[in-house]
C-alpha cells in the first residue's frame, strides 16, 4: 500500500494502481486501498470503476466527505441520480463548507426538474469560498436562468453580471443558436451578442464558451 502511495506521489499511476491491487490480494479487507483505487479511477474519469471501488469503501462506514463526494459525482456522471443525491447530501453533512458539494448536488436536482431545490443549493455554493472558479461562473449563470424564468429579472441580472465579471477579460460576443450545453460540458461564460436594437421581449443570442469537466 505504501509503495502505491509513493508511486502515486511520483505521478506513476499505473504502478500505484498495481501496488494497491496487490495489497488487496494480500488482504481483501484493507479498505483504504479501495479508496485510493477509486480516487485514481476518478482522476481519469473512469466513473464506473470509481463507483465499483468507492461503493465498497463507503459501505465500511469509514468514508469521509471526499469519498462520498467522489462517489456521488461519479454516480451523477453515470446517470444514477437518486444514489448520487444520497451520497452528495452525506458529503455535505460531513463537511458543510465545500461549495463544490453544493454545486454538484444542485446539478443532480436540476436534472430531476427540482428547480427550487437546485436553486437553493446553487445559492449555497456561490456563498462559499471553496467553489472552483469555473463552477462559480457556471453557478451564477444557472442562477440567472432560474431567476429569470421565475420573473425575478433584477436578481437574474445581478447573477449574470457576476458571471460575466468572472469571465476572461476582452471576450467579444456573437450570435449563436439557442439550446443547452451538450452532454458532459459546462456552460462557463456568457456575453451579450453584438446586435441591432431589438423589440422588447425578443430573444438575444449569447456566446457560450464551454469546457469539459476534468477536475477532480
């Protein structure tokens, strides 16, 4: 196990994985190796393998908030929303100051059509200091959309302004087709399009750069 930890610290994840697996061959109940194997799988976005290792580790009752978060987010990526929600809520109970936990839980709730609950989790996410910058930007944009749909235009505008302020300086706008970001990509920035004056109530195009989520 410790040789695996050394290999992981040196960036040799294949060797680390082999050492952790060997430790389990010697002692199947050495649960911390399951956690480290799950963490390595999570890092390379092999969410199915991450779930297979982390579920066994979490069942031991020894898991911390990070293990529950990785398991919950992996389940979210695999479409197991109910299971993801349960583990993300457990992660939050164990540690209530990590905005990334609230953010991913909000995503799970929104995908189930539970907009009010998702909105509350997004508000909690942006109130923390620990939320990753691109997630903070996306959370403000999602809040802006939810508030706008609820008829709360002034608050929606505030969140949209914050999101734009978090974006890369000097971004220029251009009209694009409407529609949500595809698949596993995140809407990370929006900017008004350059256009002629339009009648009140007409749609306005936005440019929406996206990035894949490769963060742990």
